């Protein structure tokens, strides 16, 4: 259920907001990778969640850009 609410929130964002969200998630992904390498990572499932969130944001951004080109 959280995913559907998250996607609904992402759909109402502008292109710039989506880019900012992707940047934020990539920074979090970097920090999680660093924590994993140093043995400090507690929530290992978060790595997978962040990776999928990045893909969702990039997909929605691409869809919005394609829609702008068409019409």
C-alpha cells in the first residue's frame, strides 16, 4: 500500500521536483553503499527499496518528458 501512495505522490511532482528527488535518493544510495562497505549498515533491505525508488522516479520523469514531446 505504501508503494501506491508513493507513486501517487511522485505523479503530481514537476520535472524539477522529480530530478531533485532522484538526486536525493542517489545520495542516500551512496551513503548506504558506504555503510555496507564499512560494516555499519543496519537495515539491509533499505538498499533494495532505494534502488527501486530511483527506478520509479526515473521512469515517471521519462514518461512526463515523452508526454511533453507528444503534446
